[in-house]
């Protein structure tokens, strides 16, 4: 059987409320596409029915697979999905679909060509933030300034939950990922720049979700610590020459 053109990886932790509607929207979208796709739902450490919902949906929809791991952390869930994916392009997709799933086609050929990694951006020209409180935007901008200073100069939005990797880039970068929490994507993008992969920011329409799992004050401090660890690893050449 031919490999899929697109793999969609959905990290899912305690998503029993939002997941069913999101999976239906993704299934409906893929049914209208000419390319072959697969969807990997990676549940990790949930205390609700997230995994049962994912399993039930996958049994009824052959394009979907439900994976379960015990370890918590968005980073380890994404890494598990990326290493299990078979597509030519591997797309990280937040379970809340704060970016409409229809916009995924802007991350892959034929709309976007000659790109190793495409990251959803809420700051690129043409992007829209819908319904986000001003204080959340301000905190996000402060953190992004720290990210640019410490690791990724030039990228305006590294924390958006929608990113696409070519199969070659994914197979190289994700085995090297060490951060299992929220800051995993900064580490992976840092590695991508380190190894010379091309990265483009794709403007998206992003809808604020008041039920986001991110707790800004607590998580921002932890993420700042992760940035320091990334720089320290680079100084010690733990990522390679």
C-alpha cells in the first residue's frame, strides 16, 4: 500500500470534551481531499475518556489511529506521533482546532513548495488572532522575545500548535528531541536551524480557546528554564557539531 501524503498528529491529554467534534471536522475535511492521509491521535496520561473516544473513532474511520503512552507532556506525545507517522509530510495539530483544519493545505505542496518546515504563525502578515485577551497576547509576545534572544532569532511565533515537517526533517530531528513538555517545539526548531533546514512561517486565522491547557505564569517560568537548558546543551555540543 502506498504511504500517505499527509500525516496529522494530534497530542491529546484530557480532551474528551473537545476531541469528538475535532475528529469529525478532520475526517470531513480529509474526505474532500485528493491526497491520501492518516491521523494519529496520541493520548498520554489522561484521567478522562480521551483514549476510549480516540479508539472508538479509529475503529469506525480507517484513516485514524489511536496511540496510548503513559508519560505526560505534549512534547513526548508529539514525538511519539512523529516517529510513528508514515506520511511525506507530518503535521502537528492541536486538538482544539484553534486553527481551522482547512488551512492545513497552506502548509504543504502545491500551495507551499521547497520548504522543510512550515510553522503556523499568529504574527506573520495576514494572520488573525480572534478573541484573544490583550494580556494573553502581551505575555506571549514577551515570551517570544525571550525565545528569539535565546534560541530562534527571526521567528515571530514559535509556540503556535500547528507545524508541518517533511518526512526527512521529522525523521532526523525528533529522535534528537529531549524536552517532553511545552517547549519541545523550540528545541526542535533550534535543531532544525542548527542543521540548516528551511523554516517558513505561515499566517493563520487563530481562535482563542479559553479552555487552553497552558497556564501562563507557571508554564512560562518552566519554559524559560527549558530555553536555558537548550542553550546550555548547544554550548556543550550535546546536539552534535
